C-alpha cells in the first residue's frame, strides 16, 4: 500500500494544474520549478508533494 496524500495537496495541485495545464508535464523538476515560480507554497516538502501529484494527474488525463 502506498502513502495517502493530504487533501489540501490534492486540491492545490488540481487547482494550479487547471489554471495552467500547458506549464506542467510528467517531468518532476519542471513541475517543481513551475510551482515555485507561482509562489503558491512556501514549504519545500509541500511543493515537492504537489509536483509529484501533478505527474499522477497528468498521467490519468492521458488515458
């Protein structure tokens, strides 16, 4: 079983992705930099979790 992400991470990542879907891809480092550029999150660990969750969102949208 995997770790479960907090709801605020999921909601925040979805909200950011819906506003700018072209800026994000399945590349973790690119997503991390894009989130940091928007100054949405101050915490490094939360930013990284959101960037990782965006990869999951993008992969699910492809199918």
